[in-house]
C-alpha cells in the first residue's frame, strides 16, 4: 500500500530581475536630496544670518543718518480715486531701533514742500507718488530726510478699514463731532469703539481749522491706541486672518523671512517704547503760490540725530 506521506518539492529560488537603471535612480535621488538641503540651508541663511538692516550699496545714496541698529520702513496710506493718480495721503517713516526696542514714527505732512528727485522741481511731497509711484516716493523721502529707506509698506483706505475690523475695532476718545458728508465722515464726540470705516473717518478728518497738522496729531493718537490693542492677548488669535488680509491689501518689498525675524525681535511688546513725532515746520500759503508746509531743517536734523544716536549706543 502506497504511503500517504506528503512529498516535498524543492523549487529553485526565483531570481529577481535586476533593473539596469537602479544605480541611476539612486544617483538622481541623492542629487535631489542634496539640492533640497542646499536650498533649505540657503533659505535659513537668508532668514537668520542676513542682517535685518540692509547694507546700502547704491552710490547715489549717501545718507547723513544711518545705523546698523535702526531699520527704516516707509508707511504710506494711498488715496486712489477714479481717473486720478494715486497720491500718498499719509506718509510716516517708522525708524525701528532694534537694540533698544524703540519705535519712532515720524509723520510727514503731505503738503511738505520738497525737491522731487530727477524732476528738477519742488512740490508737495505727496506729488512724488502721483507722478512716479512708490519708487519715486521712497527716493523723495530719502532725499528730504537724508536717511536710507530700507523697506516700504503701503495700503489703500479699504485695506486699512478691513484690518481694523479684524482687530475688533479701536476704542478712542473722539475730540469733537466730525461731519463731512462728501467723504462719508459722520462721527459723534466722546469715548467710543470705532469700526474700520469710522476709524478711517477719524484719521482722515481735516476740518478742525488746522488742516493736515491736526489730522497728523489724531493719527499719532490713533497709532498709540492701536499699539495698546496689539498688546492684548486676544489679538494673537486674530493674527492668521490679519496676515491674510495684509497679504491681499498691502504692498511691500519686505520679504516674509524678514518680517518673521523682525517679529521675533519684538515678540515682547510690553517692553517696546513708541514715540510719535511730526516733521517740524510752519504753514505758508503766500510765498510759494500754494498752501505748503515748510519744514524747519535745523529742528528736523536734531530729531534725526537723537534717533540715530540711540541706535548707535
């Protein structure tokens, strides 16, 4: 009787088919990895090793006031209307002392009489943006103040109002009733929370008999209130939405890596000191064929020397 035991069959092992292109695939992967590592290293170097204050190599710019510790950012609020060139309605130079954690906001009246570079004429400073855009506006401020402008940030009225709405409004004491229907301005006097549209009305109001000078004082008061709002913990949760709005409504030549590095420097907002000033001068509507603000250059120079003296400490 035949045995019922199982028979063992030994099959030869299957030989894997060798891919002739395997060595080349490995080489390509290694090269890709090398390039990615190189790119990441370059990005990190740009973000963390490059100085926040750029070195100016432009031979046409030889500023009297400069410091490796002071970063200058030109802030511009743009008034863009139909069939009219965009004018810089608000012009503020933010000088940021990175060592001492101080921020100086120098407001320049839009009627300030200055020389327009490359045009051979002197006009109101907001004329520069109208005829030469952001580039000429930056050059004009550099020549007027004798400082380097490292970056610019500009926004229109719509962007300003939306950012204030995202922050939940700003509480401020409105000094008097402000009513100017042609510009949709209608504010009651007293302490109140302003939404974006009303905040825009407040910083644009010029009908108090003091024109642009009174308006600049209100803008400085507004910036201080805005700084107090930014220091509150509740603002942190609104940052993603705020950054998204800034990305769509704000134009700047400052890279994100530099913004992050700057934010890191000022992550402790409670230790920051904010000083607001206005370019000193006098109004003149007689000697120049129009209404101008004539800067007092001596006083202006003293102000700038103080800023840069602190930055060089």
